[in-house]
C-alpha cells in the first residue's frame, strides 16, 4: 500500500459502500451483512489466537483467518462485474477442517449429551467463534436465495462452526476445564 493511503474515503458518508467491482450498495445490503459478520468472526478468531494456546492451534487459526478474508472478498464481489482474479475457497480447505477435527476427536471423550459453553475463557472464545460462524452461515444461505453464492462458501462455514465446537472441547481438555453437561428439566 502507498504511504499516502488513507483508511477514510468519505464515500460512505451517505450510507452506501462499494462492492468489489465498484457497484455501490446500501450498507445494510445482504452482501454487506454477510461479510461484516465474517469480519466480526475474523476479529474473534484473532482474539482466540491471542490466548495462551498450543502452537498448532494458533497456526490453524491463522490459516482460518486467511480463509475468512478470502470468503469476505468473495461475498464483497459483485458477480455482475465479472472480475476473475479473486482468491477462492476449495474442497481442500473444507477437508483440512475435517482432518483437524478428526485428530482432535481422537483424544476427546465421546460426546453423549449437549454441553454448556464455557468452563474457561479460552473455551468460551471458541464457542463465541462457533456461534458467529453459524450466524454468518445463516446470512450466507439467505443471500444464496437472492443471488449467486458458491456452494463451497456455505460448506466451509458449516464445517468451520463444527471445527470451533471441537476446538472448544479440545481446549477444555487442555485447560482441565469441566465440560458441564446440559440436563434439561423435564
């Protein structure tokens, strides 16, 4: 970036913003809602990564943050402009999450009931990431009913929320935090 680049442009002062490709839309546009939520998620992933957790998990979270920026750019892109030099999510990105969950699950006790989020602040951050991911997924699915959305983008978010759930369980184990089972009052 140029030394003269400024974060403020003043072009959004009237309540609109530009998609990649230049199309101006209201700041409440469904695409903005999706990538704003993914951006919120990315900030919380950074917060989780900043905790005192193992290096492998930190490395994975950096990878996830990178993929989330990719997703943000794909959602911020106006397909009508036909730009072709954007990064993409791939099946390998989804498979990496699945492999990581499989490895983590090998050392975790079987899950027989719902568990309450929490037990340690680090575990709670993982659950916050999980719930924001689910919100982003819902918003992206809603967008897909109005505009073209690549299926891989929805699949990635779906798997990512599962990843944060399993990571939360792994971190609970790492920090000797109790997993409190939900016992519904019937």
